[in-house]
């Protein structure tokens, strides 16, 4: 279905931003279906969509592909082993893809956010837990990430931001409490 949707489009910028967070918990207790879904949405979908778009960018010798990774793909956190694995896979794919495509003038960027106030936890945490996690304006906002993306898209064609990390100034624990207090 994706192939027919993109067949007649000229795509200059692809932002692979789809992602899900499987239920939090110990890996040994995860349902296989939750593992499969996380791998399919967070990794396979991004790779397959990118594969559909890359040939036209390569032909035009230009384009920019962005992937939303996560700080969880670069550092270990408890209760998110599969999510971390999917985001580490995206980091590795983005780096290798950049090596494949840079000779064609195609830029590849991995966006590496820390806690961003989105709907990522909507289905796995109740409203009270989400409110605690975001209390006190401790999360990066989606507009903050969008501003960074717009800025890097405005760079000249010879400059590629290969990865950018955007973290809350005051990080918190998973419960929302300030670290170190």
C-alpha cells in the first residue's frame, strides 16, 4: 500500500517519526506480540518506507532523510529493553544509510530526543503517571524538536547534521521526580 501512495510523489524530505512504546516492564515478562509490534512499527516500517523513497533521491542527487531515534537507543534504561533495541537499530541504520547515500548528496540525520511531551506513553501509563512525568515543565516540547528540524533543513546542501540530541534541561526520573533530590 505504501508503494502506491508514494509512487507519484517527489519527496525531498522524509521524516521517519512513527514509533510506539511497548508496555513498560521486565523483558522476560513481555508478550511476544508486543515485541513484534514494536519491531514492525519502530524499525521495519521506517526501513521499508525509506527504501521506497531513496531511489528517487539518488536519481536527483539530493534529499534529506531524518529518523526519530531516542536517548534510549544510546543509553540503558530499565523496563524498555525492546524499545531501546528498536531505537538502537534506527541509530545503526541511519549511520550506515548515511555512508551509502552521502556520495549522492543525500543527507541523513538521526534525531535523538530525551523526554518529549508527546502521546508516546498514552496507552501504557495512566493519566496520573503521565502528569507526574511531565510535571514542572521538565520535558522538551514537540515544537522544540520541530524548530531544530527546520533549522537543520535550512542548512546549505554541503552541511549535514548527522545526529542531534535534544534533552530536557532538568532531567527527571521515570516517576517524574527531579533527579538528585
